[in-house]
């Protein structure tokens, strides 16, 4: 046997072990489906499970590894499914358990992973558990966070100053039980009490129920809020915020967020999921991160979350951010991810204005390009693949409780409806989302031209760019490559990845002006590189070559280049 062959044979077992150990989500894109808005199969104007099943080929064509679905469980829909009245059954709006099984079976046949939304912090006030808790029926009596009123001069007050994320006191009086209950969100979403052993087990059983039905993991809602400090002390006020009384950001939430017990709980769920058959399950935890709170986000990794959502592209950066702001935010996350874990980049979700609004419609592809070239998992939201935009909705059309709470003058500042309007499949009735002309949220009028069908065969469309980006993310040319985030002058951000001799580089123009760049010098690039893709507006054919010494990036343009290796 030649020496090379001996070496190859010796390496074989190592190579096999390595590929067997790679988790299915690593260096892939995961897609969020908002079920009310994805596809309506029965013409009631609201999306449903059979609708999602009928569109799984679309996700397959995108080549995402899996998709997470916002809640589909029995719910009075005060918070559109995030108020759950039965954790182990499907809401009739969306279909039945049988429909769910059909969805899972089809996803499996397409090799797409199914991730459910697990909402552990609260239930609906219509959940039988809450109704029994009100009546102090055991063991439900302590399933929720109940406290006596604080009496001041004979007047009843909430037990402390804790606030709801959705504004105002986090405590609501229950006349029947004669106590206050705590809710971090709306009063119709009472917080569950994980100090009750029966509740603790009941929620773990929910994970078992769905893994038994073939799901591949969970996105965990509002994880940071799950435990509260048992001393129920007032939280300190943040001085001079200028915000109105009762605004959530007026307090420093040291007793109601990221408590130590929360990490222990996540770790217990991790172990539980690892003990379930059917392959490795993903845990994606929802915790909003600022640069200051990075360490607490990192603790979710070591507790057992595979994807503690990195929301920096959503909450820390916007169209006023400079390349330096981006570099700080990106390096801030990359440099601190614990060894053995992957970074992740969330582009959009159902709680925030779309990237097309946050950065401007011409810059939407740029953000996905970043999520694609940076190491780790990219998380996108339905419609990102076609550059969908927020929809302006009037006060009368507003249904989101957060928008409604803000009132007719200010609803548009907080409402989450604009980013939740129906998926734009084609230019037929209701954008092909529903046969019904009336849909739960109005379809964006731009659907006549901005829709999937119009983009499928256009090689410069958002869709075609996106598909190339998904391929790039999974390509061996950037897997395990080194990463450098480089400021290329005042207005251009660069990312350079190098694996062996192959260099992949992204350049993003932050300004709506043409900017000349000396890319070769600034980013240490070979003189001649191949264009992998440009953004949707900058139509240069992929595969053509470019001299990197000096070239112009058009207004809001971006480009990914690759060396031949
Ligand atoms: C976070 C979810 O993403 C949001 O939509 C919901 O309103 C709150 N958690 C409460 O469940």
C-alpha cells in the first residue's frame, strides 16, 4: 500500500466520527413559519397546518435544514397563540393532531426538521390549570405565582413594583381567590410557577408529548422570564429614562429575568431531550441580548441551548449603525461563544419590524448575506427569501395586543401586525395565501409585483440571491474557515473568511451612494476574484470575475467574492 493510501485508511474512522457528530443544524439556515400567515388551506383567511404541509416543497427548495413554527396549540388567541389553553392539542384554527402528524410525516420524507414553539413561562388564563388554581384545587393551587395584596392605609396594592413587558403592573387582582397573580405579559397570560414540583413535571411532560410525535426540537419562548426571585423584592428604578410610568424599561429587572434557577431548568430540559429517541433535538432559546447582557446569553449555551438567539441584527443595529457598530456587535458575539458551540444570527422574527424596514428595502439582502457568511446558524423569517416588507395597517385594522395597548395615537410604534401579514406567494387573490379575499391581516398591496412566483425564474431576484446564500452557508469553503470582520473605510464593512487557500469575502456598502473601495489592500484579497453573488439590485452575473484592487460598490450594494483556491 502506498504511504498516501495508508494515511487515508488511518484517517477514515476519524472522518466518519466527525461527520456523525455534526449536529444537523450546524452551518445551516433555519426558517420561521408564522402559522397564521403562511398558507390558508380552508379559505377562512387564517393560515393552518395543512397550508404549511402544502408548502413544504418551498422550504425544501430553499434548502433550509428545518423550520420552527410559532404556537399552534389551543388558544383564545389574545396573543395570537402565545396564550395557550392546552399545551398538548392543536387549536381548531390550525387543524388537528392528525394534520400535525401528516405535516411531520411529509417533513420527514423531505428531510426537513420540525421545531415547535414551547411556551414555558405562562399559559392562558383560560387554561383549566388556571381555573383550578383560582379555586385553590390541589395540586393546581400553586401552579401560578400568587401573592397577597400589600395593604397601605386600608387600600389594596400589588405586592411589589414588578412590571409587565407589555406595560403597566405585572400583577392582576383575582377577586375569587382574593390574591394577585403575576404575569410578565398580558393579564390573560398568567406566569407559571416552576417552584411547584407538579407544574415542573407537567411542563416536562409537554416536551415528551411532542417528541413522541416526532418533533426535532423546540424554540423556547421568553426563557429569561421563567423564574422570579422568591423574595418578591421591588426592582430598582433606572434613573432618568424619560419613559412614562409603567414602561417596562424603567426598571432594572434583577429579580424577574435570568435567575439562576432558569439555567438549571434549561439544563434539565436538555438532559430530558437527550434521553428521547429519534436523533439530537435542537433547543433554541429566546432571550434578547444587548452588548451588556452578553454573558447571560452565553450562560444559555452552557446550560444546554444550541441556539440562544442572537438578536443583535435586530435590537442592536439599525440603519444608523456604522460599520464599526456592526464590527463591535459581531466580534462581541463571536469572541465569546463558548468552545464547542456555534454562533447564530437572527435576521427577522414576528416581534420586530422586518429588515426591509429596519435597514431600508435596498439593504435587506445585506443582512441575510451577513447571516450567511458569518459562522454558525442563520435564522430567517417567512418572506425574507423574497424581500417582503412591513405592511402599513390602520388603527382599525390593528389586532396585536401590544399595538392595541398603545392606543390610536401610538399603536404604529409598537404594533407587531406590520411584520405578520400573509406570505406573498403569487399575484392572485390574497397573494395566493388564501382563496378568501379577506384575510386575518390585510395582504401587503405590493404583492402584485413582490411575490415568490415573480422571483422564481429571475436570477437576480431576492429569491435567487437567497438560494445562493443558503448554499454558501453550507459550503465546505467556509465551514471551519477563519473569520475577520474588517472596516473598509467609513462606509463599507467587510467580512473575510479563509479556509485553506480559499478566501470568501463580503463587502457591504452602508450608504446610498456609490463608494470606491481598494478591497485587495484593505482586506488582503487576491487581485482577481470570482463573484459569488451580489445583492438583488446590483445585477452582475455570478461566476464573472472582478479585479479587487479598486472597484465601485453601487448605492446600498453588497457583494460576495470567492478566490479559486
Ligand atoms: C415572545 C414571543 O415571541 C411574543 O410574540 C409573545 O408575545 C411573548 N413572548 C409572550 O409569549
